């Protein structure tokens, strides 16, 4: 049972080792042919003036946007930003 539970959890943030909200692999590789790993961390990405869309996506997640089908387009736009 513990092994199954461990597989369901997201990895830890590569920057602060905290819990992630989103962890994904981009559908393309970087310039060196390596997979691009995407992370959204509430501790690292909130208030980042270099990446304002990350904070907006965090707020969208906190407001249960991912559980509201009428907000899918909004989430997609934020994710792509």
C-alpha cells in the first residue's frame, strides 16, 4: 500500500523541495534533446515578478479552477503563459 501511495504523489520542487501543485513534462525536448520538466510551486512561483503568469495560475488552482469545466480555457491560457 505504501508503494502505491508514493507513486500517486507529485515529486518535490527541484528548487525548495516543497510540495508542487503541477509537475509535467513538456511535449518537446530542449535544444540538447533532453525532456523539459515543468513545475509549479506555491512557495517559489508566487510573487515572482519575472513570471507573473505563474502566480495567476497558482491562484486559478487555489480557486478550484481545475475542477470547473467552464474555466478550462482560462487555465489553458495561464498554463501556456
